[in-house]
C-alpha cells in the first residue's frame, strides 16, 4: 500500500483471529507474551515508555529496535515507534507500528497491523523484510493467543 502523498509507504497486514480482543490485547501488551511471538523486550503499556525489541544481530542490523509507546486504548488500539538503533539510527528505518483490534463475529477479533513511514530508496529493503516478517509474526501472535486461558 502506498500513502497518498507518495513520500512514504505503509505496510498493512490484517487477520481475523478466533479469540476475543482481550486475549489478543494480552499477547500484544504483556512483555513475556510479546517475547514468545515477536522479540525480547522491556515493553510496558504506558504512553511515553521507551523500550527496545532485541534479537540476534545480523548483517545490516544490530538486533535492536528502539521504540516508544505512543497510544494505548486497552483492547482496541496500540501504537509505538519502531526505529533503527545504534550506528543505523541516523539513516535507518523510522516508522510507526499501529495495532487495531475490532470485535468480529463469533467472539473473534479483526487484527490490523499497520507499519507506516517507510521512506523510498534504501528503506525498500526494510519494507520488503517487514512485509515478510509481520506475516510470519502474526502467525506467532495467533499461536500465543490461542494458548492463553
């Protein structure tokens, strides 16, 4: 998907999960559950909280993503910045991840993940990687959510 102003790109991944919004919310906002499907973290669901996602380093990525919680609407909406870290911070990816949960039929939830702010040029590799990664991560989110009481 491309933004109307064509200066940045937005990635959108949607899925209906057979779990109520409250369960999906827990998997999105409890640090140990986030780690089970996404990455190690020091996330806290508090607007203004700065945190990191951490993974093993790889070529062109130090394994750390700098984030800040921007929006918390329990069981409905979560947004945080998703930025390059370390030496890559000045020229790397600077995006916003927004999760929107909407009750769906039969007690399920429509899960919408939007990552906006991909710049054209070198960020194309970030966009392509994120497109693949988020689709896989949503499978993990659904698996973790299914295991919750």
